[in-house]
């Protein structure tokens, strides 16, 4: 559903025979980092790490201070971004195993499929984490063509990690076939039973160059133990230190191949998710160890994209968005000294919580939009959400949102371009334990009986059996629960959340 009328850029010209021609459409690149927090970039106030490439985009475009991911964890966040449907409307959008079937159905419309219908060449490069194949867990044809996959939901080209860096299988999948696979060494994957003769992090810690702090003690690949068990596919295994170089090169190649017609690139980095193993040339670039150095590596990837656009003369006709899939986490399973070397750096900025949390740092993320000559320069306090990507891009290219699709997505194009400050009426945030509703001033967290703190990551989760109400304008770090002082506001927002849940 669209909150604003569709916008078609430029004027529509008439040809000699009187037929209309659409103006040239801009290229679109959505760069999604992994676990980068609100306070992790220098353009958002970080001092211990510098991100000049991202800062440059922010200086030329618009930096949002109240932007939200769809969830405080990766799989549901990515599902909402691509489909325009809140992930909590389904019960199968939790953090996906590496052998999970594809969560997005081929009959669902996505950002990629609607842009493909509008004449765009579409590509996804990097972390996927939305499942592959069908028919239940561990049912993928890893040694053949894997379907359904990105192609079935609108992506012409794909070069992806099946899940994420800390889960098997540790291979790249290009156009739905495992890249560099030797058929004489087939891949086997299991999330229940180890393979005889294959070492694990739990049984063979002497083989590890990076040790787990919790979990992550199963199959060993590249001296790092993962979640899940794997055998075979030796020629196809990635080297963690080279992941950023590999996927960034693939993204650059996609841009180069499609320089002569409109393209949409969904570029999802492994940085700064665990295991954090940046390339040696980035080690020591910060005082924060692997986590800080991985932020520098992520900024380098962004710089490679922007440099490529400038080299090809595409920079002025390309809309770029840089954001993150959820909030930050320091120790998420490996002993990489991220906590010990954090120093004065605050990945969550002035906010409370982090990845997994119902508090603001779980879903409020960096969000920078750059489009020279079209997006205004500066900072916006408008409340925006990644859930609106589909309807907003449909508005950008003059493509209607398909009937029955993207029920939670609104066309916010004028807001995203900085030409309006009109907020959505509300945004619903999802954490691992509950839902929250933000109306631009107040935030309501519905009661839940989940744990208040995650024992492994030490993150405040925001769960409480009592309702919580915060005035984010005066109390953005959510320290003063106003629920008892303002029961009428609790009821109003609770009723609004209930209505939204039952009537998209």
C-alpha cells in the first residue's frame, strides 16, 4: 500500500509516433552491512574508527538519525527489507540455519522482482541468509543446481554465501551452483550429526587459529570452527580473510557488465559479522582489534563501489543506500578481543541495547542515501524504515506495487530524498522476545517473559513482564519507563500494535 502517490522522475517525452517514453531510470545500489551499530561509523560520531568512504556519501547525501531495520536479527530483517512484509507476520523467519529451505516463496514479489519488471538488471552479492532450496532442512542439492534460489525471486545474477560466515556450508554459490566445486569431492552438510573423521572445534581446539567463546565449536574451516557440520567441497571453501575482496570484486564486475542499462545491486557484506577475520592489510588499522578493523574493511568495500561508479561515469545517475541489518554485538561467539579492546568506543552510540534487543540499539541503524542532484544534503530526523524499500523504489521508477504484495511497505520517496519530513504514523520493531511500536515520540514495548539479558553476548534484551513506555525525544537511551505515569498512552499504542498485527 502506498502512502504517497507514485512519482515518476523527469518529464515523459513523446516520440514521433506519439508514444510515451519513460525517462532514464537511475541505477540503484543497496549496501547492507552486517551488525554495524548506530555508533560504529565516524559520520555517526565514532572516534576510534574512521570511515571516510561512507562519510563521503553522507556529506553528499542525507544521513538519517531515526532509521530502523525490520528486526534486531539478520534473517527476519532481510526478509522484511526484500518483501515489504513484517517478518513477525510469519512463524518461519527466525535466524536461518545454513541448510534451511528458502524462506521467501517464488510466488512472493520482492524488491528485485518488481525492479526486474520495470526493466532493471538485478543482482545480489554477498551474505544471503534467507535459505535455499525447498522441502525442509538439509534438502539442498549442494552438488547440483540449487533451486529455488535468488533467481526465482527476481535476481538475474547471484553470488552469495548460503547463510553467514559462522555457519556451514562455507562456500560461495554463484547463480545457484557452488562455485569452484570439484564434483569428485561432493559436499555434505548436517546440523545434527558430525561426520566421522572430520575434526571439530570442540574435539580439536589445537587446530584453531580463532577460538569460540560460546557455541561455534563444530566443523573447522580455515582454522575456524563453525555452527553445523560439513564434509567435502575442499576446493570450494572460502578463505575468511579474502571474503571482502571476493564479494566486492563480484559486485564491481556486476556494475561493469551492466553499465549501459539500469541495474539494481543488493550488496550484502560479511563485515562486521563474526567470525571477524579481516584481510591482513586492514589489521591494526584501529586500536579495537578485529571488530574495529572489520569496520575499516567494510568502508573499503563501499569505497570500491563508489570509485567504480565514478570511473564508469555512473555516479550521478546512481542512488546509493548504506545501512545495516540490525544493531551491534561485541562478543557474538568468538574470542577476537572485541570486548577487551573496545576502549571508549560505543557501537550503540547514545542508545540502549544492541543486536537481539527490543531497545533502540537493536533496530535503529545507520541509513545514508546519496543521489547527486536529487537527494538533498544534510541530516534528517524523519523516522524511516527499511520495510518501505519496496514501495519507495516502486515510486522511484514508476512501477505499481503488485496487488497483495508488500502489505507493510509505504512509498516514502519524498522523505528518503529529504524533500519531506513527514513520518510514517508508526514503525513496529521486532526483537528476539517481543514487539515494540514507535510513533515518532513515544515507544511502547509489549510485555514479555523472556530473559532480560542475553547470557552470552551480555546484551540487554528489553524483555519485561510489565509494559514499557519511553519518550524517545527526551529519553533516547530508554532509562525512564513512563508506563505507570501514562496508562492512556500505553493503551493507545498497545491498541495500535494489536490492530497492526491483525490488519496489515
